C-alpha cells in the first residue's frame, strides 16, 4: 500500500527540518596569517596574501600607544581595495581629513 499524499508531505517536511537542524561540519578557519602595517608617510600599501589567511591591518596610531587593528579573513580570490582616511582626534564633530591611505591586497 502506498502512503497518502499528506503522509508523504509530512514525512518530507520532517526530513527537511531535521536536516536544517544539523550543524555544518566545516567552519571558516584561517589557514595562515598576514600582517599589514600601514605607514603614515606612505599613501599606498600593496601586499599579496593567500586564500583563507587572517589579514590584520595595523593602523597608524592617532596618539602614542593608541594603534588600532582591523582583521578579516581573505575568502575571495582577486583584488581587495580598502581606503582609510586619517582625521585628527580633536573631539570636534566635524574634522577635515589629514591624509588618506589606500590598501591594495591581492588574494591568491
């Protein structure tokens, strides 16, 4: 005897929902690391990194001892361009940019 249509639909729905509840086996984990230090004197930094590297950008300090970092996982091959604008830390709501810095990463 064949199952009825509603029974078959409920069975398929249960299988679909059961599959959605399972966690994926592979998570995004970095395979390597690449550090990029931005120099305030230069206006452009170019670097080649490999796929799945954890890229850490060391930003120039606004004041002594206040360096910040930006980190991301390189998961798409090609060229990634980032632009940073350096503004003085005056506490004002509006500030004119002091300098710009372009970062060009080639991801292989």
